[in-house]
């Protein structure tokens, strides 16, 4: 096989094996205790009463820290959920 065909086959296998991106926003806010993904840091944290949040385009985003929330406020389109 040519190197081009091998590279294409490798890329296909790589992307097929990658897990799907987790949502970072919610149309309906989940209950406290739900595991959420911060759109800025992409880390998982637990939603609670003190969790920072922001609403954009009728979707709620949750943040693991105030600094992440501030970065989102400065440029929300950069971190928007692509779904």
C-alpha cells in the first residue's frame, strides 16, 4: 500500500476510536450533585449550589472555578458547546 493510503487508514481508525465529546451545556439545568464538564478547562466537577454558571443561547454552562467563569464571560463564543 502507498503511504497515503496507510495514513488515511490510520486517521480513520484514530477518529473512530476517540470517545465522543461530552456536552458542556444543558438546556435544562441538572440537579445538584450532577457531574458536569467545565467548558473552559474541560475538567469534570460536581454541580452544587455554589457552582458558577452562565446562560448563553438558552443553554446553561457550569464552571469549576471563578477564573474559568471569568474567561468564559470575556469570550463566550470561544467556549460554546458545538452541539
